[in-house]
C-alpha cells in the first residue's frame, strides 16, 4: 500500500517536471498526453487506496522522512490515507484527469501550451500534499503551494491588457491573480496564528497528538485556535468578506476555473474544517458562526448570480453559494454531509465550467449570455452536459445535487435553526432560477450571436468524451449517499436526523423541490423563448445593487486599495526617496569623493610616500599624547 501512496502523491509532481522540460518549446501535444496519463496513474492509485480503506476500515500511514527535528519540535513528511483524505484524493485526481485531457483541446492554439500543463500538474501535486498530510505543517505547505499555483494559473494570460467588460472594465488576468494571492495571504496569517497557538499549547503539529490534547486545553485556547484556523479557511473558500477574488479569478483559462475554482482549491477551507472536526466539535459558538456565515454566503452569492451576464462569473457565484452550503453543514456538525456535497458538487460544477469553456471556445471568447442564444443547434452535446449539470445544481431528483444539497437543508431544520433553513430553501429556488436562466439564454431562443458575426461550433469529440465521467457522476453520485455515510463515519462523527425530522422528510423535501421547480419555471417563462430586457427593471435599485455586487468591490477600492496606494506613494516619495535614498546616496557620494581625493596620494613616487608616512607618524604621536593626557 505504501507504494500506492507514493504513486498517487508523486505522479502529478513527475507530470509537472516533465512538462516543465518543454516549457520554452513550441506546443507539443505529447506533453499534454503524457501529463494526462500520469494524472490517470495517480487516479488509479487513489482508487485502489480507496478500495483498500473501504474493505479494511484501516488507514494507510507512512513517514517518508524527518523534516524538522530540533529539541521538542518534530515535524515529519508524513502522509495519512484515511476515509476523509482518500475521498478528497479521488475527487482531486478524477477532476484533474478530466481537466488535463480537456486542456489538450482547449489550449490547442496557445503558445504556452507546455507551460500550462506544468503549472496545472504542480497544482494537483500541491493539493495532494494538502489533503494527504498527517500534520498541520504539511497541510500548510500544500496550502501555500496551491496558492502559488493558483496565482500562476489565474494570471497565465498575463500579457493580456485590461479587459473591456461592462461590469469590471479594470480587471486583467494579472490584476485578478494578484487580488487572489494577496487576499489569501491575509487569511493565511490567521491560519498561521492558529498553528502557533496549537504548537505553543500542545507541543506538536501532528493531527493525532493535537486531537488527543483537546480535552486538556481551556475553552479560550480552543476557541481562539478554531477562529484563527477558520479565518484561513475563509480565504481559500472565498467566504465573506474575503470573497471577491473568486469571481475575478475567472480571468484565467476555463480549465483552471473547472479544476481550482470549482472542485479542488476552493474546497480546501471546507476540508480543513472537516479534518479538524474534533476541535470545531468542542467549540459550539465558533461552529454556529461557521454555519450562519455559510448560510449567509449561500444566499448572498446566489442573489448576485441572478442578474449577472458573464457565463463563467455566474458559475463562479454559484460555486461561492455552494461553498456556503458546505460550511453550513459542517458548522451544524453534519461533517459527512458537508464532505458528500463537496464531492458531488465537484462533479457537476466542473462539468458546468467545462461546458462554459466549450461555449467560450465556440463564441470566440465571448462570455456575455445576452449575446448568445440558440446554441443548442450547433452544440447539442454541450447543451446536454450543461443541462444535466444545471439540473444537479438545482437539486432536481434523482441527480447528485438533490441528495447532497437537500440533506444540508434538512440538517438546518433538524438543528432547529429555522432562519438558516428558510434562507437555504430560498437560496435553492434562486439557484434553480439562475442556473436555467443561463442555460436558456445560452442555448434557447433566438440566435443573437449572428448579429456579431460569430459562427459557433462544437468542441473536439475527444474533449466531449473526456467530460462524460463527470456527467455520469453528476447523475448517479447521489445514489451512493448511504454507502458514503457508512464509509466515512468510521472517522467522522455520525449525524442522524431526529425522529421528528425523519417523519417530516417528505414534506421538507417537497418544499425544497417546489422552490427548485418554481425557479426553473420562472426562468423558462422569462428566457426560454429569447431575451426580453426591461429598462425599468435594469435601472431599478435592486438590480443595480446586485449587478454591482452590493458595491463591495467599490468599497474595497475606495477605502482599502486607494488609501493604501496613497499611503504607499507618500512613503515612497516622502520617506524612501527623500530620507532613505538621500542618506544612502550621501554616504556613497562621501565615500566616492574621499576615495577620489585620496587617490591623488598614489603617485608612485617614493619620496611622496615617505612624506605621507612621516605625517602619519606625527598624527599618531599627537593622538597618543592626547590620550595619555585624558587618561
């Protein structure tokens, strides 16, 4: 089993190194093919490990080597494959394999084709380190690794100028990459503080040692550590108020969005809360805050998706909303349900992003759904894929989203948090509406793209075939809910609905289903036959509020970015240039002039040298006499 662990972990690393060898070379298809093959090898090893853990119920633990061993500080490179980590390993490698194959077609004409695969595989390796590590330090290495790779991939098209879009005209790939990187670094400071608190009070960063010490720690220490770790999770999973980077990250290539911003990196925050559930289980106030914030974000993000016109940003807002659902479940103690929704969501959301990539490819990079329509005639396969994914996202039975998302809503009712339950139910209706709003405006109605001289076409057949596993899982994954529950509750605490909730299950499900169907029918009525715009609606306060993301990016710009830039400019001109540079330059000039002046002493004439020696000797005698007198 140890060899399988190493294969699953290091196959993406070898893939990244191999692609990097050709980083400066022209496009070579075999680079993408071999990178994809190595990712499939990692997937195969992960699946075999999952089967082993399922059959035996035992985890596979290896220590590759000691990393830091100094005094009482011991941090190994250790990896643990248990029910939680192996679930994440399979989700990461499955989606990554599909995305790698997809990228061979999508990045076909990109001059940096080889470099893209190196970055993409490096990201997968970092993510595997994150989920497989048996200690917080290893998790943090992977945590920062995915952050760096995300920065590289979001800003992959760094050469592009600022894009001229109606909603965000100032955003460019480089700007978006920096925003994501900086915002996550802010959150990571919180996580580092949490790790310091844990080590200071426990003396170890190994999961087992930390969890064993929890009963001996005070409530203040536990709550502080939990809050600090959750701040880190907020950054990675783009929770309010650190949420704006996620939608702006859509400036990266679409495969990046499908892998990083739908299925893997953005779920790292949820994974952290699930992995450290022994800590959050004993801090109920922090856990309830997580649930409340998650519910708010689910509603908040869905509301902004209602009016957005950018195809990828709509899906990004949807991802943000679904992350809120996952945090709501984890905060309410239903950790296995949060993990199940994480896995199910990864399949249909990655499928949605890849479908959006097909549309973008066909529309010559156009993403405004108001300029589309009628694409199902020329893109039938993509239409079917995105339709299935949207049904799953809306929670329509028997697709995956119905079993995972409805379980979260039922959990909110079971815990007696009726406000959270109502918000999640309403969010389910909004989710169904915006999901099918984009489907109808993209694929149904009149062919508005003809006005812009666009001639759409379907994606390569091998790309469509590669997407099929995600489509299949989006349909059938929900049927494995009970098996998944039995599998992960060997490690995670079980969560069962009360008898009262169990009796009301059909009624609760019917309410959610009614909201979902109502959202789809409303989208059908408004958009199935074409785009019907209303100036009265678009000029209303609520519409403009949602279209401008509640003006939060503007607030950040006015009260954080601009003041920081102004202070930086003042410090640069007032301190750096006038004080630091003046001082350093003054010293340099003095030394230069002194050297230039004393250089004249070097005449090469022996008589001159003897004269200088005599002068020096006299000066030394004078100094000695003065010192003696003072003494």
